[in-house]
C-alpha cells in the first residue's frame, strides 16, 4: 500500500489538503479522485468554475488533476407544482 494525497484547489485559493489515503496503486487513487470530484459537483460550495481535485503520491508528485464538473441539477430553475409551489415537496391541502 502506498500513501496518496488528495487536494482541492481553485483559482483564487492555494491548495487545500483534503485527505491522505493508503491505496494499492496510483490507478486506484485516481479512481477515488474521480469519485470525489463527482461528489463535490453536487455541493453548493463548489459550484464555481475552476475547482480541481489533485492526486499526489508520497513524494507529492502530481499524478492527476481532475476538474470538478458543474452539476446541471444545481442550475436548473425550480418548476412549480400543480398548486404553484416550487420545490416545496409538500402539496397544499
């Protein structure tokens, strides 16, 4: 098992270390970073363009830099229900 470092970075900020993980290969580390990137795309804090998830090895060499995709779900306008309530989840009586 080798140690891999995961960083979150954006243009106005320096790198922020997210996690350190022991994984069997660089490929598994990159696979995990892909999952992290997708998960981050659904959180409102990372809806800005330019965020990336970086994977580095134990010598801090860059293995991969993955952009955090913008989720279309966060940018769709609310649609009103039959009763005129948008996104309330409860129908009026």
